[in-house]
C-alpha cells in the first residue's frame, strides 16, 4: 500500500515533536512538506513564534544513508537561513 510507511513515519515524528512541546497542529510552528525557494520540499520546518525557520527535519527510510539526509537537510536549512549553530543531526 503506497504511502503507508510515510504515514506511519509521520505519526512517529509528530509524536516525538509533541513530546518536545511542538504544536504540530499550528502551521506557524510546524510546517509539513514545505516548498523551498528552489521548489524542493522539506519534510518538516520548525519555526519560532515569528514564523522564522529554526530547524529542518528530513525523514528517510532506514535503508538510506543518514549522511545523505544530513546533506539534504543542511541545504534546505541554508535556503531558509536557519542559524548555523542550530544545525544538528540526531
């Protein structure tokens, strides 16, 4: 069933964000499938109370090398002008 794994991952990530105090229902705080200036899409963009990007989350299948996701997320963060001291892989 296409999309099932993605939907399951989204549920898990949403729960983890909620556990950390993020309001995933507030589009000013958590943006999903956010279209970037170069027309690519970030899976998640976390924003401050003024709507400025603070972090990018790029979800990947377990079979994908985490370094690939890290490079992609950093490129997205650079487009969004996320403060460089906020870059972290976890």
